[in-house]
């Protein structure tokens, strides 16, 4: 008998027969840190694949094998060729792990070798029997840990599906026999097979029991697992026959492929079993007459994915077969377990009745999804019940047992995968995997269990949505059938809901409109008189489609033009040219036609956009009628408002210009209004007589025609000037004019300028010295005096009645405060109908900004949307005036230690800062 390699660390899951064994207590723990598996293999069998095998003679291969084996003091013989083209070789003794590594290195060093690897023994993931019936098949239920099997049966029970169970073989069982197809025993070693020969057409499970030490040093004795029969029952046990259990796909068929026997099975046998199962050719074995679309592998070992195994999996994929594998029961990362770490597999972790990861289950990024594997530590019935046999070592009578493990989880997925292939025969292995992964129930407390828990109903419904015939719903059209209006399509849900990409095609008299694809359509002149319909087409991702056409609309009527009343530009006097302004007519473009009218009557021949006024028009108003025309729309006419009565030519005037003269100081700034016949001049909306007037800040003069006159079109009628308020450059004196102002202190120049201009002379002490009190807040009465003097102390006689109820005509600075009121620089406060000025109240920095802006005659200015001051917002009072202060360079605020700038709008302004503000006035 040939010795076999057994990978260390395979977890044999505890099972139980009802009701004899209690559940084993254990506390679930989170996944441990991933630790690489560095264990080495002791074996006597290897797989070698050459890059171009057919070009190397068998004698050359055998010689090459012998040379490599001699390096470790062993002899070797070729056993057979695998279905994927690898040579299985066997040494005359089991090599120690280090020797095995040396032999593999020697074989792989040859440039003709594609790969060399140990022929790894793999074993089933769960053992030990138990029994029960359908009421305890919780995995089928809709409870938290269930996969919604009965809901899935509304769509498929697997009829026509074929699953290959590559495992320990199959036993006679009345609850399973109707769904078992002919299989094959792929175990090539008679001792492992226990049937007296090598490979044969009988996949009957002869038992995998072993005595202590028989499968390796330290390996305990174990009874037969009848593992393949249990797995097959989970997939396809007959349902509705009044006994036993029901498979997840109870009408599917199972092809049993026996690859595991005494102490497990060789990789070379397993890979040949996979190839045979999906319809591939295996030397010396007849082709499987029932190729499987799904292969279940509830087996594995701690190892990297063998190249030969990957080749078999890749072959299965080319045969459109999905391979479902158990993640393993070592409670480690599945990246270290084969075939869970191979490509082209669907790796399944085990979940519990509580919808959590089973404590034994492997996990990690290689896991695609989870399925019920059970946990029998606390309750026996929390495992997975299925078909089995009562025999301890050799088979006796049929029975039902409970097991737990990822070996039980994988067949749940295989069964659902089989139902998917039945519902959609064209589904590729990749599509099967994606549908399983996408249609899951979320699990509790596990981010390393794949996408979630298998949901059979959701997965099959997802497939059904793609295979059920499309049932269209006839669309309807809403909207006014009139040129320029927009028609919109409304639809009811189609079947399948949510799986169709909708496309729309508008039709005119049944003929598709080019580029008429939008969900809505705006009627054009081309549609006039026609009927419109829409074709709605639903398209699946695979390109299948169906269409429905709406009822046609009524014939499309002309649309109305959206028009505005026309206006006339130009002045109505003899010799002028008037122009009709149509405004915007929609939808553009619109053709316009004109008719000019005199006194309401059409003027013969006056049909252009422009009209030249003649002598005969004098004394009567002129209007224009505009007619809009556009194909597909109703013609519309609108008339303008009439002009004033046409003025004779001798009453048309061109205003003489206003002139401006700026002096060094404000008190000398002047503007002059000319005496121009038929013209009056206004400043700030107030008529100003001809002559020379005091100017301040911005001055805008506007010319208007007097009654009976009209300004000539194009003649200048507005003049604007800005007079500087500060005056010539100033050099501060070497000696301060104020006793309390040092020549070195801040704002000395500005305060001495105030004294020089006599804007402020300060206070005179008994010793004739003068003080300025620079750090004293300036009150509103003194501020009025400052501004009045800044403006050049214009001639002004205050009213006998004070404009403010808190300002007496006899108190200091009354004249100046009254002047502020009359010029509009300050309006004060109005309370209960009375105005107050609050003369002895200090003025804040925000109000000061307003006073200075008005002192400058409210120059043209648009405030920016923000300022660099973090204490000034665009919504607050006097924002525009403070912005003008900043942008005119009058105030830059303060910069704190953190680089932020502030204006401190509600702080009183001191007399020294007031001097600076006035000096910086533009």
C-alpha cells in the first residue's frame, strides 16, 4: 500500500446522533490575527508538468525523474498522467519534509518544467453522525440564520440541474436514490479505495475509517464519515416523500465522484475527478454522460493552491461549470487553505443559526459568501441534518444525522448555484458567483465572511428578473397637442420591475422622428397637423427587449407666440428717427412686421423698423404696431404706447454743458449751470438755477427739457465730477499746535492738519496753550462741526426751528447740526413722530462711515460681496459705507495677533482717529 501525505491542521467537526450526544459548549471568539502556515509536507507522491510534454520522450522523462530523486537518496517511478497533463511520480519511500522540498526544487530547476509540487492529500471538513427531520432544517427557513429555501422553490427546485459531489462517494439511501446519477470512483490506489481495485465505475463509499496512527503519527482512530452522502443529501434529498429531509434543490441530480478514501485523497485523483465531473477526458476512464454544471468540493488542506488543482479548476470554468468549495474549519484565514485559495472557485464560510460566523469557520478576503454550517456546541439541532448511514466503519442501514462544518455550508451554495443554471442555462461561472454574492442577507458581527449570508430566494428572484418574459405596459402621452408645448410620456411598471433600461422613440404619423429619443418632446412646426405617438422599449442587460406604442395624439394645432408690448426709442420731434423695439418674442426667431401710426391712424408706407418724423406729424402722438409671424404658430399683433405729441423742429434743443472748477481746498470748489433756453438743470433731483454753486464731493448735473421743448437725440444731458476733499499735500509743523499731542505720536500729522485747516482748534487753557484731547471719543455735536468745516464752512443760515427735539437753537454747534440735517448727512432718530440727534453721544465707527460717505455726496459705489473684517457682515447696517471706507483707503481696521482683521463697528471713534479719517478723505 502506498503511503499518503496528510496536511496538518484539518478540523474534523463534531457531529451527533439524536438524541444521544449533548452539544459541546464553547464561546465564539473573533477571528485571530492571520498567521502564515509554514508547515512542510512529508509525502511519497508528486505531480510534475512539463511545458512541452509531447516533445520529451518518456525515457527522457524517467531519466530526469531518476536524477532528481537521486539527489535525496531515493528512487522514483512514473505512476500515471493526470487529465490536465501532469505526470504523477512516486518515490520508494516517504520523504521527510526537507527532502520533499529538495526534490521539488531539483525538479522545478529544469527549464522544461512548468511546475513541480507534492500530490497533497485532502480530507473532508466534517465528520461524526447524527439524525433528524425537516422541522429542524432551520437552514431552509426565514429565521435569522436561514436562507429562504421555500421561497426559492416558487421559482425552481432544481429540476434539470446536475451537481457533481466530489467526495467520499455515495451510499444507498431511499431519500436520495431517485436523484443520484451514475458516478465514478476516481481513487487510483486500491488500498485507499478499499474496493480491491483502482478506478472503476462504482462510486459507492467503502468507508474512510482508520486506526490510530494509520494516517500518520499522532492521528487518532476515526470511524467512517459517510461524508459524500451527507453532502449529497443537503443538495438533493427528495422532498415531499413523507420521510427524512429535503434537499435545497430537491429535484436536482447528483453525480457522485469518489476521490476520498482511507486517510483522504490525492490531489491528482481529486483533479481528475473534477475534470471528469464536468465532461472532460481522463485517460482510461469513460466520459461522464451527465456533465455537471456545478461541482461541490467539501474538502481541502492547509497549503498553497497546487498548480495541478488550479489547472483542473480552470478547465471546469472553460466547461461553464461553477466550482463551490468549503472555506475550511481551522478558524484561520482561508488564504492558507486549498482549494479555498484557488482561482475560479466560489469559497463558502460557515454560518450559525444566529446568523454569525461559526467559531471554527475560516474567513478572510478569499471567502465569497457564507452559508449554514451550524454550531452544535450548545444545541445539537443547531447543526445541519442530512442523509447518512448507521454503520460505524462499514455501511449498514440508512439513517439521518446532524453534522457541522464548512463541508455542510458549501452544498447549500452548490444547490442554489444549480437552480441558477437551470433557470438560466447561459449563466457563466462568474455570473453564478456574482449573483450569489450580490443577493445575500447581512450577517452579524462579521466583516470577513464574504458579502454575507446566502439568500436562495433573493438569488433566484434576481435570475428570474433576467429570464422571465418581458411584459410591457402601454405608455400614455400627456400634454397639450399644440406647437411649442411639451409632451411627456407616462408609463406603468413593466415586468420585470427594475431590470429594464427604457428607451423612447417619438413618432410623427407613425414614422420615427430623428433624434426623438427623450422622455419628453417639445412640438415643432414640423409637427403641425400630424399625430404623435411614442414607442417605449425595455431592454435587458443581455439585449433582449420588448416594445409598446402609445395611442396617437390629436392632430397638432398651431401654438401661440409669447410676445411683449413693443416700445419706441428716440425722441418724438420733427427731424428725429424713431425705432421700434420689439422686445423678446418666443419661441425665437420670429419674423416681425411694422406699421407706424399717427394719432392712432396708420401712416401710409411707414412699415419699417425705423420711422423719420416729418413736419406733418407735429402736434400728434406716434405709435407702432408690431406683428409677429412664425410657421406653426398663430400670428399676433401688439401696439406700443403712443409718444408725446411730436414737437416742432424749432423747439428741439441741445443743452449747454455744466462746468466744474476744483480749488485747492473744498471751500473754493464750484460748479456752474449755464443759461440754456428750453433746458432746466437738476442736482440730486433738485432743480438748480443758472449760475455758480459750491461743490462738495461727487456732483452730478442732469439736463431736462422744459415744458414744450425736447432734448435733441444724442445731445449730452448729464455731467459728473468728483471734488477732492482733502486738499494739497500737507507737511506737519516741527512744533505741535497742541500741548497734549506729541509730534511723535500716532496721527500727529493728521491732527496738526486739522488745526491748520481750522477744522479743529481744540481747547484754550488759561495759559493760552491749546489741547486736542486725542484719546477722547468725539461726540456727535463736535463731529457735526468737523464735517461743516471740512466742507469749507459754506454759507448757511440755520432755521429758526430746530430740526431735532433734543437740539436747542442756542446751544453750541446748532448751526452745524442743522446743516447736517438739511444736507441729508444725518437724519437722526425718529421716535413717536419726533426727531432726535443725541448731540453729546459719542459716535460709533459704523455711523461715522455713513456720515463721511454722505459728506462725499454719496459717490457712485458698489460694495463687494465680502470684506476682510471678521466682525462686519454684508447684512449689517452701514455695510456699504464701511466697505467704501475700506476700499477708499480711509480705514484699514486692526490686525490682531492671529492675523485676523477687525473694524470694530460699534466702538466709539476717538478724536485722533477722526482726524485720520478726515485727512484720508478722497
